[in-house]
C-alpha cells in the first residue's frame, strides 16, 4: 500500500516537474533572436510583460468594479478630471524617465559585450598567428600553451556571464572544464566543503517569478550570503582568469615568442579592453536606479491608476471598467518593461542573451583553432586566386607571367566598373577585341612565316631540279 502511494506521489511530482520545466522554458531565459515567430506582435505572449501584470490587473479590476458599482448603485463617487490631467502629465514624465534610463542601461550592456567579443577575437587571432612555436618537443608545449590561453579567453566570457547573473560558483557545466586547472577563491571555498550546495527554486518561487510577486521571489544574491556566512570569499572569477592570461603573455614575451614590440602592445591593449568590458558590466549590474526614484515612480503610477475610475465613471458609466483596465495595462506595462530591462544581464525573457553570445564566441574560437596559421602557398600562390576578380578570371600564376606593368595597367582600369557599368562593359569588350586581334595577328604572322618557309623550300627544290636538268645533256654528250 505504501509502495503504491509512493508510486502515485512520484508520478504526481514528475508531472508537476514537467509542467514547471515547460513554464521555465517559456517564461524565463532570454529570447533567441535567431528564431522568429509568425504570430503578430499583439498576439504574442512570450516576451510580453502580461504574465507579470496578472495580479496587478486583477487588483485594478476589482477596485474599478467596486468603484463603478458604488457610483452607479449607491452614490456618485466621481471627481473633477483636472486631477487626471495633472497626474497624467507627471506619470508621463516619470515613465519616460524610467523607460529611457532602463533602455540606456540595456544598450550599454550590449555595447560592453560587443567590445568584449571584439577584444577576444583579436586576442585569439594574435595568440594563434603571431606567437611563435619553437622547434622540436618545445613546439608541442607551445601549441598546448596557446590552446590553454585561448580556452582562458572563453572562460573569461563564461565566468563574466555567471558573475553578472549573481552565480559566484565555478562548477557550472559550461565553465568547470575551462577553469578546473586554475586556483580560484570559489574553487578553494568549495573544496573545503564550507559552502552549502545550491538549492533549486521551489514551485512557489517559480510561479512568483512568472507573476512578478516580489515578496515570494528568492533573493538573487543569496549565494553571496552563503559565502559570507561561511566566512569565505567568493572571489572575482573573471579578474582571476585575467591574471593567468597576463602571466601567459609575460612568459611569451620573456621567451622571445612575440619578438615584434607592436604585437606586444596590441596584446596588452586587448587584455585592457577585456578588463574595461568587465568593469563596465559591473558598473551596470551593481549601480541600479536609486531606490528613491523607483519608489516615487511606483507611487505616482499607482495613484494615477487608482484615481482613474473616479474620473471616468461619471462620463463612461459601466464602460469605465474596461477603459480603466486598458489604461492601467498601458501604464503598468511600461513600468514593468523598465523594471525588467534595467538589469540586462539576468534571466528574464527580454534580457540580453548572454548564453548565445558565449556560444558564438566559443564557435568563433574553435574556427580560429581549426587550422594552423596559413602559409603563403595556402592562399596566395594558387591558380584559383583570381586577383583581378570580377574583371578577369585569371589566377595568380597567369598574372605573374604577365609582369608588373600589365598588372598595374589592369588595376588602373578596375575602378571604372564602379563608376559606370556600361562603360566598364564597353572597355571590357574593347579589351577582348584587342586580345582577339592580337591573337589573330600572331596567328597571321605564324602563317606568313610558314608560307615563306614553304615558298623558300619550293624555290630551292626548283633550283636543284633545273641544275639537274641542265647537267643531263652535258652528261649525254660526253
């Protein structure tokens, strides 16, 4: 009997876990910009702030219905519409300030990640191409060291993503394999066993995050409190990774593997750019809008919404109920959007898709590492290197035989195709005619030489024949 109850309980828990997983995939996590929906925007639910407005809109509905019923059935409750005008102006200013500030932070966050991606690409290219590999067994060590450094570039991006999401651990699936060889504060704290394991969100906490019930949500910085309670420091994983990258760069410079000073300066500049992105992301994440602004904007917004039915009921009667709901959805919706995108690095639907950014960086780094540094013969001295494309489809070796003068002559004509396509076609046809004429002229000259040789040979044969004929009577006479 107990076994049957346990089986039913496990099936029920599995069912609710599946539902919770589906809700998580639909209402949490940034939207993938590479995927599109055929639904019109006004019909879409994913990405909308509507789920978070269900409870506020329910409260506004009850409030508006009560005010309207009292006004229609008991006694008038209407007030002058002047208050609507004054409060509407203030609410408009407040929401405009809230939205512009939130989007500015969102845009700055995207700029920081763009700058980080640029510096990671450049640093990986410099490591793979410009850091020399020594001969013999040392070359294998150098190759593996370069791979380690490039992996640290990816680890920097992934660790920054987790740091901005208030996830200070190191044992995440996409990070642990990249930093298992490093000694970091987070790793040392976990190895000592003093940090309690992470707990999954409960069902009420998940639902509260969907519906925007702030007093039921779990504190996003709860893990930092666990470190503090255990008397351990969680560290700064991206900064610690940067020290290892700087150490690698120092070793290559001291070993003479970056002999060009310009490359050394470029490498330090790229690392400095990555640190700049880290600092700017921390500034955005750790400097929210002052709490006083949030409080007063929320108060003004709710005062306007709560006074709205008093000002509409005298003129709209029962229509004041849907009218108030529409106005409340617009006002509260803009306020909710500002709250959601204020921290662009979280797990909300409209936050920046840091997972996709890190996956893109990982793919690009793998593409760079997929082949050794190209040599001259790999891409220059090839017959399929059409250096004058699209003007002429002749390869490198064909143009090499023509000489520098002919190459420069062709280059002087190449810009004309951008000015006038008709003129470029005419010039190209003229060149083709000249080439055909030159070929015909050569063939004619060859034919003339052959004809001259044949004529000369015939003349010699005729001369020999005459001499032979002239000698025959003399021989007969003798």
